[in-house]
């Protein structure tokens, strides 16, 4: 099965269809100074932006501040958004830059992300094939907090790339655009980050994959 | 078969993303089926990605959107394009240029330096304007003297040419030999030469009465050949101005500056000039030089005359004898019998000719020396000896201010030169540092 992109859950409420058109309308109105429209955009994106900030900055209180800052920057610079990129990509880029500013300001490593309030992990409900795989079943039930913690320990470049790609479901092209790097660079950062994460989780005993063989393919 | 591939670590991510080609994908799957090590790694990677994809999103704090809206409305006008002072990391669009450039732009936009630069500029301008006003104001500051002579650097210390100030303890030599002589001076000189030449033939007369000449006076009516040299030592308030005034005096009387040098040694300044002026104007020139500048004081004045009448007459007589001999030799040469005789005559002819030319050169030199007297002027700075001339507090403060400004100026010049000298190295170091920073930033912030 060569192509498995489709089955991934989309954190951003951005189903295909007439939604992008409505988003463009909202952006246009917000750019004209319509606070209502912009608030609608905020409501649409507050969850992914807040989570992105949380995953990059680490602490919930800081993440809330940074996320607010992100939306303020977006609002004040909407005029500069020329629409030659998707609004979501631009928004993510602003968010990543703001988080980097925050990290630079603090110039210390963020503490590992605390477990989110809704700490329950969405179990093995994402039918990503092979639902009978015991390893993934275990992961799905118990590893959410561990994954969060491991993400917090991941070096920043890889963390941002992995979070954008695998948590927020951006394509490699979008990741590259958000990070302002070439697509190949984005890809290699994602891959390297995944491997680092896997090794961290395996070292913590959550995964096989560091030598000892598993039974199932 | 996949055996040839070895382990498939490098393909695992693409295998997971489903971006491998069909054949490669199948090959990886086959290898995974056969290799427990790679299978474990693949499972781990898949588990990791699965864990990331199924991370439950955290809920933002309640009232998040409302809080954002409050802050937006607090910004004031609802124009989306309002400048937000804190915003700096917002990309204009894609693609945004070099990170260094954007960071620099952000730093510039952050402001704070703007008012400081403006204030500094105003301050510098004020100081400069004060310097201009103080040094440009007429008054005793310019110790001395324009004295009516149209000098470009009359009087003010600030006006002293930059090369003068830069010369420091060095020396400045101005050699303006006859070649650099202004046309007017040359004409006047030749005019005087003609006048002298008019009675020169008469000077080849019996040297008897020339012996009695002892007086040092103007043009000798008896046609005595006198080479006269005047010497003048003066203290002047402003050496530079007096120096130029002396040049002007020489030029006005149809003379020229043969040699001149200005030495500056710390606060002391000296100038030596050798002027050539028509002999009949020597006294006038000396008088005018004595009143060169308002504060000038003549320390020593002398005129020497060297009577060369006898030598001159001797030389003329010898030239005439030699010419006669030359004529005889030529006649001999035309009648020479054999080649050897001819050669001997020719040789003698050459010798005579050389002697004639040597004597004629000497005579020409005497002619000029007699026609143009030499004036040696030694100027020494009187004003610079006492650096604190009496004056009101205001005057002294003004001078001190201008002096400090000048020193600051030369310091600034030195700094500029130093910076220029260091610039290539700095560029190299900056390049290396920039690359290093970029590399580090790329590693830390990607």
C-alpha cells in the first residue's frame, strides 16, 4: 500500500469543499478591518495555533500568551498577506516565528510539555491499517504523555518540523514554507526528528525498534 | 531481491509516508518481512508517527478568542494594517528573504535607536555650527593678519590649510623655481633684463673705477657689476599669512619665489623664503617685506653686495680672445695639409670652443645674478610662541573651543583612516562570524 496519506486525522477543521472559499472571504473582510470576521478566523484556528505554541514553547501559560501574540501579529499584518500562500500556512509561519522569538527571549530550553488538560489520548481509533497491532494499541492508550515529553526534549528544528508534519498534518511543501527552508531540508528534518523521537521512546521502553526484533511485520 | 540493499533504514520514512516508487516500496516490504531488526525499527517509527498523529489537541484557555478580540480592539482603529509596535517576526509573504536580512530589518524596525541617532546628529551639527561661527568671526582670534593681502587663509587658525595642519611636526617644502614663475613675473623680469642689458655692453670698460665701489646702494650708475643679497629676519604673528604676503610682494615687483619652505615643529612655525627680485627694486622690496603684517617685527636686516666687476670683465676679455683664437683655428683647419694636422687643429678647436661656452655660461649667470637680487627671508612665528595671548575670558574660551574642535577633527580623520585600514580585515572577520552565526542559528532555530 504505497499511499497512506489519506487516513491521517486533520487537527485543523479544514475539510475540503466550500470551506476554503469561506476562509478567503473571512480573510478579505478581516483585512478590510472587520473584527467580527477576524474573530471568526481566530475561533477557527485557536486550537491548532494554541497547540502548536504549546508544543513548541512547552508551557501552557506561555503558550496562551504566545498564541494571543500570534493572532495580534496576524491581525496587524494582514495587509501584508498577499494571498499567494494559504492563510493557514502563513498563520503557521507567524506562529513558528513568534514561538522562536519567545524561546529566544527566554533563551532556555522549554520544559517538557505538560500533559494537556484533556489528557486522554485518542485511542487507536484512527484506522491507520493494522488495528490489531499490539504495539500500536499500547501506544495509543498509554504513550500520549510520553510522546509529548519526548517532543519537549527534541531539538527545536526537528521538533518544529515533526510537529508541523505529523501532529498538524502539513505537507512537506507546507512545512518548508512555514519554516522558510527548502522542501528537501524540511523533509530531512522531519525524518531525522522522527528517528530521534523513536529512539527516545524506545529508550524509555515504549517502543521496540532499537535492535530487538518484533514478531509482527 | 532486497538482500542487495542491506538494511532499509534510509527508506523507512519514505516507506511510511508512502512516497516510494512502487518497486522500491515492494522491495522494502520484502526486506521488512525478512529482517527482524528493520521490522522492529519500522514498527517503532510507525508507532512514533502514529502517536504524534493521535495526540489529543489541548483546549486553549476559555475565552481565548474573546481575549484576542479585546486586545485587537484595544489596539485602537480597526484597520487591519495598523502598525503594531511589537510585531517584528511577521513575514511579509512567501518567500521571505535571508534570515539575516529579516532579522536586521526587525532590529531596525524595533526603533529606539532612531531618536538617539537624531539627537546625536543635532548635537554634532550644533558643535560644528558653533565652530564655524566662532572661528569665522572677525577678531583677534586670527592673530594676525590678513593685512590687506588677499589671502585664502588669512588669519584664522581654523582656516589654515588642511595640509598645514596635517603636516604636524613635519615640514612642507614649496619649491617654485623659475619654471613655476608666473607669467607676469617672467615678463617683468625679462623687462628688467632688457633694461640692464642696455648698459651691460658699456660695462666692459677699463676696470679702474670699479675698484672704488664699496657702497651698497641701488643700481650702480658706473655700471659696476654687483650681486646683491638681502637678508631679513622677522617675527610675525602668523607665519602662514606672512609667508603668502611675502610671495605676493615678490610677485608685485616682478620677482619670484626661488625656494620656500615652511616648517612646523609643535607650536613653533618657521618659514624660509628665497626671493628673486629685480636688483633696482631690492630696497623697496625689503621695505615692504618689513611691513609685511600688522604685528611683524624685523629682527635683522642686511644687504650684501658682491662686486664681480673685475671677474666679469676678465671673463669677457678672455671670451673675446678665445673667439679670435677660434677664428684663427678655423682658418687653419680650412688650409690644413694632411689629415693628422687637420685632426690636431680640430682638437684644439674643440678645446677652445668648450672654454668659450663655459665662460659664456658664467657670464650669463652673472648677468642674471646682477639683474635679479636675492632676498632671503626668515619668518618665525611670534604668535605661536605665546600660545595664550591676552584676551577676555570669552576670547580664550573661544580659542580653546576651536582648538579642541580642530584636534577632534584630526582625531576623526585619524579614526577614519584607521577604520579604512581595518575594513578589509573586518569584512573577513564579519563574514566568518556571520557564517558561523547563521550555521548556529540554523542548527538551533530551524
